[in-house]
């Protein structure tokens, strides 16, 4: 049974770098890598698989958002397409926590990808806007365009892709910030924002 990112949670999935090595020692190598992740980040990780059809072993942790108590409200309002005018600095606070894992091969579910997308918009605007609003969200899959400019405009806000599929998912966001529209592609820890 694969876990599902719930409201207020942010999944961080670290791909098991030992997979694909020596088949005879992989089990032990993977256990050592798992223990090293827990020691390095001081959080528990559980095993997960992010590769449908072909295994992509990973380790999952859920970062605590209690330092930003309003996070559950912010992310809920964001994915309902409601304008967010207050607490925009909270996105940067959560973003710092997420980026602390970026020294590893990281995959993000919808909520973490949203944080990275919003930060990409802030960067593109060279500062924090007064208001942001999610216009659309969709997970893109293998075979879909890599260039965010090649997507049609949308107003649909899709559900989170299953955790099992995250090894092959790019997150596509359309975000309005101070009246300007941006499309952001988030692929693992990489984000690309364009004005549309």
C-alpha cells in the first residue's frame, strides 16, 4: 500500500542511490543508505516505491510543518484556487526546509512541488508579490512535453499523482501573481518558470 500525501503534509522522497548496484549486496547497501539518511537529516524515513511497472526504490519522510501553523490552511486555500494575500513568507520558510534535502536525488509530491513552484514565481518576479492564486495544476507524465511553454492553458486543478508514479511525474502549475500569469514545471528539485 502506497502512502498518500494528506493535507498539511509534505512528502520528501529520496531515491535509493544504491539501487542498480551489486545485486548480491543491495539489500545491505540499501539498509546502510536508509540509516545514513536518518542520521543525516534526523528524521525517520520509510521505504517507498516511486516507479510504476519498474521499481524505483526510495525513502519517504514527511517534513513537519508545525513551525508554520497556518500551513494546512495555506495549502488548502492554494489548491482550491483561492487568492492568498497573507503569510506569503510562510512559503519561503517551508521552502528552506524542503531545499535542505536537495543534496540528494529528491522527488516531491504535489504540496512540496507547489512550494518550489511558488518560490520560482517569487524568483521570476524578483521579490514577493502581494497576492498569489493557483489557476491550474496537473501532473505531466513520460511522453508529455518537457518545455512548459508547450502546454495549453488550463483551469483544472488535478489531484495529487499516486506516490507510486512520482518517479515519472513533472508537476505543471499555472500561478497568477499580482495579475501576472506564470507556468511552472517542477521536476524533482528543478523548477522552470515562464510568463504566459
